[in-house]
C-alpha cells in the first residue's frame, strides 16, 4: 500500500563549504579559540569572492556519515582538553540544528597557542 502522507520531491545536497560556514560561525561562540590562520593563497581567493576555510576539513563516507577535522589555535592559558570538548559540543549542536546529517566524528587538532590578543 502506498503512503499518501509523504511526498518525495527529490534530494537535497549540501556543499562542503556550507558545513565550513556553519562551523566557522559556531567557533565564534567558543572563547579563546580560532581557526588556523589563512595563508596568502586563501586571502587571494577571498579577494575574488571565494571563501576558504583552511582549518576545516569535511569528509563524507560511503554510508553518508560525515567526519569533521578542525585545526584550531587556543589562547594561551586555557585548558586545551576542556576547550577541545567545548568545540566538539558547539559544532555538533550547530550542525544538528541546521543540517540533517549523521556526524561520525569531530576531530579537534590543536595546531598552536595564540598569545597576546584575547
């Protein structure tokens, strides 16, 4: 028997850059954390309107699960394991609110310590 309450209108595809935009916005909520710095090539792309996030890598597996790798800098004096867990929770919450995907893993890779600015 056919289910008349559901209408299939096709598929929805989300580009990896949408993930990056959501993640970058979510990371602004975490105090003492920022994505790794952009290099000259990334800045050049941005000058022509193409936004790049060198600290975010999105991998989609064959079973449609998504793995995220985030490369961040942590402010000097902040507990790294605590802030890494906070990054994972904040990003997971942001992705869950905006996209209907199965997150497999969120890997946080601390690339360095940021000194001076807060």
